[in-house]
C-alpha cells in the first residue's frame, strides 16, 4: 500500500520547493546578469589598455633603430597582462614564451591583420585568458593576453553565494510553510480533538464558531451534527433502558413462578419437570440479557475514574467463577492501583473470564501490565482460538463466534464482549484479540491514562 504524506508535510514541501525554484531562478538570472556585466566591463577595460599600450609601442617603433624587446619592457602592464608584438613575420615578447604566442587564435590574427581590432577568450595553461589584438601597421600587430583568473574566482564566489542564498530561501520557505500549516490547520485540529472526544463518549464537545470567520459554517454544521447525534443516541439509550426496565417486572413474576415450579418438581411428571426446567433456564437467560442491555444503555458515558486495586478486583472475579487466585499475574514495575472505574473493569474481567470458561476451554492466566501510561489486561484461554475473520465482528452486539455454536451450551446473550469493548472505549482504550503462544486465544484490553 502506497504511503500518502500528510497535509502539513505536503504543504511544507510545496513551500520549500516553490521557494527553492524561485530562489534558483533568481540566482541563475542574477548570476548571468552579473557575470555578463563583469565580463563586458573587463573586456572594455582590456581593450582600452591595449589601445593605450599599442600607442606606446607604435611610438617606440617609429625610430631608425628600434629595440623591440626594450619597447615591450617599457610597458606598464603589471602581472596580469602579457604584451606580444608581431613584426615583419616575427614574434616578439618580453621573455621567451612560446605558450603565449601559440595561444593567440588564428582567426583573431586574421582579423587584426585585416586592420580590425578584436578580442577573444581562450585557455592559457589551463587558466582563462582574454586576448586583445590591435593593428599597428601593415606589417605589425600588437596583442595583449589578459589573465581572467581573478574574474573566474569572482564568478565562483558569486555562484557559491547565490547557491547559499537559494538554500537559505528554500529553508525559509519550508519554515514559513510549516508555520502557515500549523496555524492554518489549527481549526482542523480543534475539529479532530472534538471528534475524538465525541468518539470517546463525551457529547458535550463543541466548536467555537467565532474562532475563524472562514470556518463559521463548518463549526456550526459540526455542532448541529453533534447535537442531533447526541439526541439520537440519548433517545436510543432511553428507549433501551425503558424497555429493559419495563421487562424486569414481568420477568420477575415469571422467575418467581418458575421458582415455584422448580420447588414442586418432585410432584410433576417427567415431561412437565423438563419443560419447567427449560422455562426456568430461558427466564434466567432473558434476565441476563435485560441486565446486559441496561448496562449497554448506560455505558456510553466516559468512565468515572477513581483509584482501584485491580489485582484484588481480578482475584475476586476469579473467585466468583471458582478459579484459583494464582491465575492473576502482576507485571514487574506495574502498580496494583489504577485510575479506572471499578464497575466497568469488574465487568470486563467477569465477561472475559466467563467467555473463556464457556467457549475457550477455560482461562489459564490473567495478566496485568502496562503500555506507557495505559493499563493492560490480558486474559488467555486454552481453546482452539478464534478465526481471523471473526476477530473484529466478535465484539459487535448479539454476535457470537463460531466456537459458541460448536462448544458450550450456546445460551450466551451475545453482549458480553460488546460490553468489554464499550467499557474499554469509555476508558479511551480498546480491546483486541490474538493468538496465545502455545495455542488458545488472548484478549487484550487497554485502558488509557490509568497508570502514573
């Protein structure tokens, strides 16, 4: 499955890429303009200097016995310019330097020989240079080879500076994008926080419509949705509670009548006694179903936390099912007292142990551990386990696993594990089902923020 980046990451990356492209474009344009300007200025300067030096050479040659080398040495060219004179087919320089004369391009010589001043960039000893040619007469040409090494170094410094600026601008763009998304997504964060509270059963969570004028419609619609959802859930909960309470009275009457029949079983024939036993069993199952429905109707509220000795609570749950207290194991470094709601945790333990005893071949261990600040309850059984395809649906209401149809009596209400999931959610936690090492099933309940 392809991983999709988050909105904040995508917006930050877009800001960074956009800033980098803009900075890179500006850097390239700036580099091109500055380098061209510096190079053109250097060419104009070199051409003016060559004209000035050519005038001096022309004056020095206008004698009866000119000393060409001495004339060239009299030029104030510094270390950056090398004068070369082509006179009557011969090359003259201050020193013997064949590399300088051979670096002068043939095309440039032709242009100067034709009486036109010219210049051209070349490479001399691996370094950039600018050759300027000035015609003196029909038989003489004056050339100056100007080093461009300092100018090339200037270009390198300029490129490094512009690259650094582009990187800094890209980083600033990323920071701006992160800042913009952090503040721009703050209203959405408020929506997500409110949705999490509502999912945890807190239907008092609302959004402030005045926080952001652009999100007033969203906030109002969200609040209206929550109001209607809360009303619908409260109506359904009240209906379930009312129906369950209304059923209790006739159930108590039926239970009393069934008890009378059970006490008179020795005066009944076999068929009547069997029928009376079946009626009593179904009435008992019906009473447990009604009690579970009442618990479900009031389990949507957040847990009312208080310090609870969970170890003692687990041992009491084992004792109620005639299970040994030694089955309860407290993990190392895990405190015995948790911040939970006693009634809910007691029902979680009772339902998981009862489920294991009825459908899982019997419980083998109850482990109390921690995951950060969350308390963890694990109940292992020694049954065949639960198929993977049933592990999510088994926590739905009125759903029982396939094992309930093949093992046990099948007289469960189908609400026990749904209550476990509901009570875990009330503690901002969850319940999962996996395989126990060595065989069997392992139910794992996480109760968030229950440990210091």
